C-alpha cells in the first residue's frame, strides 16, 4: 500500500502523480487550442502563468462563496466575525493565518472542477485530454484586523534543487474581484522567464522551496483577477499570497489538473476514497477540518461523466 501521507515533510499536493518528460515551457503543441489564444500560450510558456477569463459561471462562483463563509462559521456582513482563529495550525507555518479553508469535496467545489471550460484550459496546457483534477481546498483571506496577522509569502511547492527539475502545474480560481490591497495571488514572473540563468548562479546552499526575494533583482507582482477567472501557473513559478490590507475578503479555490495515471492502483483507490469519504489532500500542508463537517453536514458531491473521469472513478 502507498503511504497514507506521502511528502509528509515538504510542500506539494500528492493527489496526482509527479510528471516526467519535457518541461512544459519547452513543449510544442500538437492539439489545437480550445480556450487559450496563441498569445496566451506564449505568455504561459515565457512567464509561467496565464489567466483564463470567465472560467466558471457567476452562479457557481456565488454557490462556492456562500459555502465557504458557512463552512468557516463567519458572516460576510459582520467583520467582527472575520477574525475568528483558524481551526487548526499548519505544519507548513507560512500558511498560518493565510485563510486556508479545509474543505475539499463540497458540491460547489466539484462543480467548478468539472466545468468543461476549466478542463479545456488544462488540456491546452498539457496538450493531452486524459487528465485528473487535484484534490485541493480553498482560501478565505480576511483583512488583517484585530489579532489576525498575516504578512504574505513567496515560495515554490516544487523542489527547485532537483535534476531534472519537477514538472507540474497549479491553479487558482478567483471567487471575488480583487484589488491591489486584497491579499490575492502574487508571483515572480521575471524570475521564471530567466530561471535557467538564475539557477546557474544561485547559491548552492539556498532554500529550494523559498526564494530569497530580498537579494535578487526580481519583483513579486500581483495578478489582477475577477470572480470566475482561473489562473494556471507552472510549479516552477515562485508564488504566494499577499497580505490583505483592505477592508474586503479575498476568496479563491485551488484547482489544478495533471496527466492521469490509471495504472497507479493505490493512488486511484485513494482518490476515489477521498471523494467518497470526503477526505483532505495528502501531505503536511493539508491538516484537514477538526470538526469533520464535510462528512457530517454535507452530502457526497454528485459527479458528471467528465467529473468521474477527472477523479479517476471512470477511465478515460
């Protein structure tokens, strides 16, 4: 049997298999683009990210937002409720007070994952159709008020000391319109564009998961997004969450896809069990909900035929 908690002492989401082969920034397309434009795809390969506008309908956005406020036991109309302490501390300490929501399988979250436009965008990225969706959570990053304090961070979820470098993508679906002060997604695209040159001169004793932003010539940038927009980024893109210094709440869901590996029986079984029993992702970055609300308060999500394939319950 596969270990219950692989990658127990490092970042990353073990709900899909690691990928080998050609780096995505060097990949040549064979399938026609479904969602991205040629300019979008060039930007993705150069800077490590792309924004897919209106990836999910507003009705689904609202359903997810309503669920996340309810799940966190906070009232969107009562700022006094926003500073409620997080329910469980993170072993990945930079995530403490960042607003991570330990929900993974609510119907609204699966509706977003199994949206055809979301799937088609990842088909464009991977240049293949047999994909699995990651088992991941959401983020409700309320303003820094009262005792709540979160300064933001920049990191990699991939080990950038590996040879060859890891191959993976990540994604974040914005559930609100964001502004400069709201604590949304940030990244260092110029570092990604110059990554090979930077790696050749980087200190040998550097942290392979945390870039030393203060001592490199690249500035983190905030990527503006509107509710329903999906940002897909290469795992070699240094990224993170900004501090929320506004009076509004940043809300997002993390959605990614990777090539399916149906021959990995243990992984297939775990993925289906995770959906069926409403389990969190594997890895030390995902502590889970101590109340077990997804099991006790919410029904198992209904999957479409596409959703069953994205889970691995049905073969491609």
